[in-house]
């Protein structure tokens, strides 16, 4: 690498760039490296490079040369040749904006095996840049209040092969259950498969805990990594992982971003574990989280069977008309709540996900595209229900906590407040001087106003 590259940065423990420059993904990978955790070698094309490209439609002057120098460094680190035969160097090309946009932009895997790999790499980087302005990405940013002028960084990383042999695979892991906040590894894994098969929702995944039996060494390394990451972030965490021939590699890490009861439990548990302070716990929980802390549940009559059972991916209950296509969801949403019912979802389904009040998929697990996007939008979701007979217009109730899809409008009951909420509100009262006569949200808001003072 040149001593002072303008558009690219190597991913090393010495890199001091901000998430706004490097993107959240690359910045998170550098954090993992500083913890001594296994990360495949990589470099990043910065958000400044993306914005320059989007302004002009061509790579900014000097970027081509910097890509060549960065590739040479990867070849030196790995001892493999990019585009070389056999087990030559192969890379992935992934987006990484400063704010997470799950699945909204293009990803290219396994580059380096074509008749011109250098040009393929450049085409892949351009494709990721161009995907910043796709309708799905713009829709997601509008829903989440993300500025449209940020641009995305691009991470070019050495591929590790989750489909290499019987001791390889890919998965995603949370340090805590994203639905309840309960401590302990939670997630899903696919043996003998690459990571795109896990997050697409198109494959039947296995519970993450199966790693403990099939690959105990990988499991031990993963549980240790999750503890280190949580202690470093001072928050629940989410990681993407691949293991190749029994060796663990981490591809992404970020805060878990839980809501509702899970957010409250994590905030209080982190205080009990000595990782966080009471002040931090109060600031970590937004007043809006309390609107969903008493997660509603469907009440099933003894003689009633649900239409489908699956994995509760996002807590909550919603009743609406089923829509089996995105176009139908958008059209029907004008007349009332709709439930998007699909075999699985992809980034191309963003319009339907945005219009839907709830989501049901036949395939996928708690880290599938449908689950991740529904969680970020706060839509109750049930995934992995198997084949179902829903048709457009069917009235259904979705219980994203219990993983149920029920015909018609069901009776609903709210869960009692978790003990963690009572403790959090008691801390809020100590800070603000408020008391139980105020509604819960107002008690937390009062504490936030005090804590926000200079």
C-alpha cells in the first residue's frame, strides 16, 4: 500500500479511521482484530470513494492504482495469487455503510476464478456502489431516517470456504436471545454451506447450539469470542461467522440492537454483570422500547389448531389480510393491515416488507433476510413455517413471539411486566425524583431529561 492512500484503507489494528469513513462493517472488523479474534485479511474502499464515484459515474483518479496495491498486500499476507489456479486467492465484495442496512445492497462472493479477475473485482465494486441508489435501498433508508447522501464503503476480503469439507460451515450468532434478551449464544448454522445460504432464508438452518456437538473447537472459540465482543461493546452483540476445516473466522460484528423486553433485560443484566452502569442502562433503553415491553400473545382456544407453526423471529401480534406478493401487499395496504406471506424474502421484496404490518415465511431462521429486516422495522414475524395454504385476502393473526399463524382475528393477552422493567424504572425514579404514579414511559422520559443535562 502507498503510505497515504486516499480512497482505500487496509484493515489492520493500526487503522484509526471512523465508521463514517470506513463504514460500520470495516470498523467493526478492526475492533475484532484488536481483540485478537480471527478475521480474514481485507481492505476497504471508503465512503469518500463511493461518493466521488456516485457524483461522476467513474472511479475517482487514483482508485484503480490503490486497488492493485491493496490486492498485492492480500496476496503477500495469504501467500496466494489473485486469479491463480487451484486454491488461488478468492475474495468477497460486500457493502458497509456507516449505518447498518441489512441486505439492501449488492454482495459478490468468490471473485478471482474468471478469463479477467482484476476487472471482475472493479465491476463488483461498481455494482455495490450503484446499489446504494436502488429502490429497495432508498425505501429502507427512508423508513429508518438514514440520509441518502452518506454513501457506502466496500469491504474486499479474503474468502473462507464454509462449503470446503464436512468440518466447514457458516452461521450467525447473537450473544443473547434477540426476542427475550436471555443470556447465552443464540442463532443458526448451516454445515457445509456458505454464509449467503444462511442469511437468504432459502435453506433449512440448524440451531447454533449444534456446533457444540459437531464442532466443539469452533463452539469453544465462538463462545469466547462472543464474551470478548460483548465486554468490548458493553452491549449485546451480533456476529456473522464461517468455519473452514474446523477453524473459526469472524466476518462481521455489531451491537445487537434489541428492542422491547429484550432491550430492557439486556440493559439491566449488563449492570448486574458489571459491564455497564445504571446511568448507561437508562440511556440505553429508549422510551419507545417500553411500548413493546409487554409483548402480546395469542390466546388459543383448546380446540383450535393454528394454520402454521414456525420460529418466532420478531415478538408482537398483528392481524391483517394475507398478501402473497409484494405488489399485492402494497396494493392491499391502502385498505388496512396486511401480512406478507412469502416462501422467503430477498432485498427485492423491500416494497412489500415496508407495506406489511407482519411477515410470514415458509423457510429461513431467526437471522434470515425476512427476520433481520422485520426486526429492524419492528414488524412481528414468523419464519420457517413450512408449506402453508394462505391466499391473498385471508384474514390471519401472526404471533411473532410464539411462532404461530392463526386463522381470523384471535384473542390477545399482554404478558406481565418482566422484573427487569421494575428495576429499571426504580433506577429512573432515583434519578428523576418521579414515582409510580406516572406512566412507565413518562418515568423513563423524566430520567432521560435529567441525564441529558450538561
